[in-house]
């Protein structure tokens, strides 16, 4: 008897092998891959073909439901070990030994060859891509266990969980948001061509990225102090759930993943409905903002920056001092438009037009000269105003450059983003790289 070959991961449900192919010796068969829901032209999505974890790029003219023809690379030769970062044998479900009715499902998996203690590796558990870190006391070939929420995974004896079929479409320039099995938090992960976790640390203009990380230093209710830094994407970890003011869970991973299936309009409605749950009821208190039109910006800044976090979730009513009128919504719309128009005005000195797109604004590096005493407070102020505008479904006057939205969303920022800030500087650096 020869050595037993390792079990291969089954092909993805959206993969079909083309029948009756006339193949030359050594030629690989072709497959048809159905584009999943939520994937648009240029985006990537993972598939499993012949035991290999591959990444497919959706053609620009294709749409969900259409099929594309691909020829996968030949599988690596098996010499008793595998260089793949994921084990070929799927993790096994085991009975939860803790208690009946537990809301988690335990999985057991063998640490793949080549994975060292403390090193992460990705796998599919119950149809969901998760990131598992090898324990410090584990070695290759040992079995380790981890838990996933029951609602997250496919049931082995029933219909597939819709949640497990959803691949979070957070694929940004090759970086994918995965869920960590240890604490169910989101972490950015980059996979190489073979589906392994890419752990290269040397800077690469095509692959390396950074994300913004904010660490709060105190819990001041009006103006918290914090530290902002740029870190490599795997360190930019964020929660996959949101709690309301009273500590109850408002948004879970299940809600986030389910929202991926919605249309753009339905996503907006879901976001607005979620914000409505955070809104403080009128009878619990509301805020009246009295401002002078001639001193609109300074009055508004002082009023908004004096509010607590709970005040930001209350209903705001506006009054322009010396003017008749009751705010039934019209004054609020006017206030948001006038304030943001004035803040983003280049003559104010806080923002300046982007050199590559005059319709977009970027932070003026010399803002301290224009507003020496309070330029940082004004940036905090506009952050509160824009957050409140989203909360209250208001429009603002001003569009920021793309990389600032990436920072707000916690998306990876790459070398190519420099082109939108200073194209000449970007081309100079790129030229130096090409010369080297």
C-alpha cells in the first residue's frame, strides 16, 4: 500500500468543470465560474478548484450571475507535505463539550505544515473564511480547536446558512477583510497567488499598505484625547459588532454580512434605520442651537464642541438669532449647508483644492498659520458635523479627496493613493523606483 493522499477541499458551489474537453498531455482542464452576488467588474473573489484556493478577478463587463471561463494552474506536487497555508482537509465539526444550547460551534483543525507558532493561517470553516493563529505550544500536525457563532456557519445536516455563502466584499487593492476566530474581530489580510497569508514585510509599492489606527487615551465625554497612527493592515483590527448606549448589541457580524446582500438603496435604508435606533427620544431631551448669522462658524463651533456624546444623538433644532422662524427641518438643512460651505472654503485656510481634482478638498498643511489658536478644534468640529449629517440624513457642501474617506472607513491606503494627493511627487518616486 502506498501513502494515502490528503483529502482535497471540495470545489466551490459556483464552479463547474467543462465536460468533454480534448486536452493535450500536461494541459489543464477549464472550468466555468459563476460570479457571486455583490461582485462588480474589477473586484476579486475566492474559489476552490481541485483542492486549490484561487482568486478570480471579475471582468469589467461582467455582472453577478454570469459565468467566466478560467484555466487554473496545475496543483503543486505532493511530497508528503504541502506549502499551502490552508490545510487541504477541511476543519471537522465536533460536539460542543461545554453545555447544551451554546450559541457557538466548535471546530477542530490540524495545524498545516510550514505554519509556525504565533503565525496566522486562513481556512474555510463551515463555509466562512476565518483567520486562525497557531498557538505558541502547537506544532505542525497537531489538532487545535476554535469556536464560531452557530448563525455564522453552514449546518452539516441542513440547508446552507445564507450568511456562510456571503463573502464580505471588502476586497481593496488585494487586501481582504477576514474574521479572526480568536475574538471575532475584523482584520485585513493579504493572500498571495496560491491563497496563502502573505507575510512579506519588505515595502512593495504594489502590495504594501497602511491603515489608520485611533487609540483613545481617556474617556472624556466631551472631547476625548487620542493618538492617531498609521499601522500595517493586519494591526488595524476593528470590532465586528456595535453596542448601543445601554450596552446591548445593536449590530452584529451577522447583520453586517447580511447587509452585503442588499442593494445600494437598501443598504442606505439599513444604515439609517440603525442610526435611528441610537437616536435619543425627544422627550428625553433635545438641543436648541442659537447662532448669529454674521458669526455662524464661530458660534456653531462653540455650540457643537460643548456637547456630550449623548447630545450628539439628540434632535437638534436651530434658530438664527434676530430672525423669525421655527425650525421644522428647513433651518437645519440651511445650517448644515452654510457651515460646511464655510469650513471647506479655501479662503478659510483649513482646506485647499486638490491639485489633481479641483472638485475635491484636501487638508491644508499650513492650516495652523491661518487659524493658529484653534485649527485642530475646527477639524474636530467638522468631523462632528459630518457625522451628525449622516446621522440625520443631511447634505454637506464639500467633497474630500479619496484617501481621507479611506482613513474614515479604515481601508488600506497604498502607494498609488499618493497620485491623488500630489501626482508630480508620485511620478517622481515611481520614476526613481523604475530606475532602480
